[in-house]
C-alpha cells in the first residue's frame, strides 16, 4: 500500500490515550470506524509493512488515504462514540447490523402525554426521545400479542389526539365494556394513564408474574365489596394473561430465567445472529439478523451486534448468553450496565440449562439463515437472478424448475443421493427425492452420480417426479460433468447441465458449464472493488441462489446416508449377538421399539419376550451388560 509520507509524522503526534479513529479513502469517504485504548499503537498496526487482520481489515487498509481521530476520557466513552459514528457514517468495512425486516416490533410512544401502543416494522430515531420498542416478534406472534395486550390492559385504541381532544366527544364502546380507562373524558390524569403504560412495559419486559398476582388481588378485593362487574372485568383480563403465558415456550420451569440468548450461524455467504429473549423462564420474543460474511471472527460479529442492537433502545436483561466473549467484553459489560442501570454480564456457558438455551439459539440461527437464503434474502428478485442464470449457462429455456443432485457415502458404504427441486428459485420440498445407489461397488462418486442421473432421465415423463426440469445442477466439478455429460442426448438434450463447485473453505464458489468453463461468483474484496456495482450485485444474487441449492442438496443427501448408517449399525449391533438373526432382531425391536430400550431391559424382561429362547435372552443381556461395564471403566 502506498501511503502518504505524512502518516508517520502524524502518528508520532497522537497522545497515548483512548479514542476513536476514522479511516478515509481517496475520495474522503469514511470507510472504517474503530476504537482503541492507545490510539497511536493501534493506528501504527495498520501501516506496518505486513499488517495483520482478516480479509476485510486487509482490504480496508489497502484503501486508506487519510484518517482522523477523536480522543476520549476512557474506553467506555470510546465505545459509545464508535457506535454513534458507525450509525452516522455506515462505513463499508464495519460489520453493519441489517434491519430485521421479517420481524416487527411493538412500539410504545412514552414520549407523549398519553402514550400509544402500535406496530412498527423497524426501530426509528424516536427511541432517543423515549419511545420504547419491544420485540422483534414473528408476525403472527405480534398480532396475538397486540390482541392480548388490548384484552389485558385498558388502553386507548381510538385515533383521538390527547390531550387536544379531551372532552370533545363521547367515549367509544371500549370504555363502556371496560376495555379502556377513558382518558378522553378528562377524568384520567396523565399520571394515572402512564401508570397503566408502565404496567404494560413491565409486562412486555417479561415480568408477568407480579402483574398477574396484582390482578388476582384486585379481583378478589372487588368481589369482597360486591363490585361484581369490576371483578368480572378483572377476571377476564387475568384469563387473557394466563392464556398468553400458556402459548409462550417455557424453557425454565422455575420461572427465574432472564437472559438474551445470541445464537450464531454461518453458511459461507452470510452470518446470522438469532436472539431469543427469555423472561421469567419463557421465550417472549425472537428475531434474526444477517450480515455478509467477510471472514470476520465470531467474537467480532458478536461485538458489533451487541453494540449496535442495544444502542437502539432494546430492553436489556441481567445476562447475555453467547458462545464467544468479545475481546473487550469487560468494557461492553460496563456500557450495558450503564444503559440498564444495574449489572449486565456476558456469559459463555459450558454446561447445564444455559448451555441448552445457547444450543437452542444456535439451532434457530441455522434455521433462520437457511430460510433467509432459500427465499432469496435481500438481494434482488429471483426472476432477474434466474434470467441471469439462463444467460450465463446459455440455456434453451428460462430455468423455472431446477433439480440438484448430490452423493453422500461413508467410506464406500451407505451410499445415498439426493434430488432437490427449486421452482422459480424457491425450494419445493414435496418434490424432493432420495436415491439408494444400487449398481456401484465401493466409493465412486462419478459412477454413483452417473447411475442417479441415468435413472432420472429415463423417467422424465413420470408424473411422480413432476415436470421436466430446464436445468440440472450436480455437486462436484469437471470430473462429475465428464462422467454424466454423455447422457444429455435424446430426451435430455434440451436440459441444461452444470456443476456447483466450492472453494478451499468448502463454501460455494460458482458453476462449471457443460463445456468446462468456470463461472466464478465469489470474489475477494480487491476484485469487488474493481467490479461495477451492477455486476457485483448480480454475482452476489446468483451466489446466494447457488449456495442455497448446493447446501440443500448436501443436507438432503446426508439425511438419507445418516439413516442408512443408523440402520446398518442397529442391525450389526443386534445381529452380532449369538442367536440373533434378522427375524429375532425384528422381534426384539417390535417388543422394545428402540435399541436403547433393549440395552436397558432386565434379564426378566428379555426372557418374557414371546418366542425368544432363554439362552438368546441371556446372550442379549450379557452383550449389553458387558459393553456398559466397559464404558464405565
């Protein structure tokens, strides 16, 4: 990198203090914002002959032509300033939190005299003025939550602007049926109405138990003084609250859990963070957020997510559970504790209940990322991407139906193949098919792929498979294409064929055409900088589609291979016991259902199996007892 000669002199003038720095390119655009405890040391690390960092940081360094810095009192102040500057400049080399457009929020306008409760599709700048946002929620969950809120809390739902419209009209029906306290009458003060809102906010923070107890006490109190009408209204509100709690997923039966769980997943093209909000032992909301994968470490993604997400005014729990603690974890804890007003800790569980919460979060992150990729995410529309695919592969027809194939085996045994189907760029799982490899001995992926496609092409008119595809994609490379190319004559002559290839990190890289030409879709940051924005966008959109198809074909093939392996191991486990053959294996499984139940059965239970000789029952019992004894040594 050629850097201005004045950089060294400028670095020597920077005080050894905490601060924030802004890197700029040749146009003066801020391309990166960072913070440091000792500014000159951090800045010098960027300008040494062989700087260190991931691909994203190294690409950023190559574009630095100027920098600025701001001194701060401490690292905590630097953290806050860094986050504000990232939101202001949206630098291309920072990890930027993408709006979670799938999941809306509940918005409470606490900056108003008589706050309103409404739906919002994203967090707006008014959170700085006191507006609070709760969620994100799945769309259906949000509708149910809003309905429950209006059943439980006597809130204003009309469009009257208060206090401007107080006393101008008669109250609406909700007031007369006890579902609104009637602030429009003028008899409800701002303080009294805000008290109801505070109860609501506490409820949305997951603290439903104290509120439930309060409702129950008020209901019994009203009944004791024979105010049965009010008691009935309170009973209905209590019932609505109980029904809502029943629908929430319980993850901790003692109702003491309060945490945000951050599950992470990646697929080579993008990374995802799934947040599960657990309050009083229940998941009260969840949402997923996505980042382009530029090779960042997981801890760095966590750091960027936490700093951006919680600075937007999201409610904070006592604990944030994640699989890796960022390097500046202590400073983040101090900052979060300041936002909450009480201690907030970052926790990486090794075992127990919280470890299971984290596993649940990571499983959900993987599912969210898969769904996000399969439906095309936020990069262009599928129709344009499929038209681009048609042009690049010189297909005879628009690829409305794409079939993809992958082979899975374990050392030449349990060989399986998958056929996944994408219609208009979206997976159609009802059309997926599994194949067991029949004619190939040993581990030969080329021959296995050849067998599968031969069987498919012979059945193009079979309605069980659905319509004829316009494109077939196979997992592999030029060797796989060469093995199957000769089949695409006659009935299959008008079907396009290409191979999906991966890079050294096992990430989808691109396609190989039937003629052997490679279409590379994954580019380095330097290559992206040389590309026109439209070309970069098209390659990214097509890479997302290829990644989705390739991952889905691999997943589905692996599922059959795993099942075949499981059955083979089960059969081997039982039939290796003297006296147990296929018939008695089936007899034992019919009686006990699973291998685990057989292994845990007592000798008397085994002897009680009808038709099983006593000697064989003893052999089965001895087999599993000896194995268990060996495992316990």
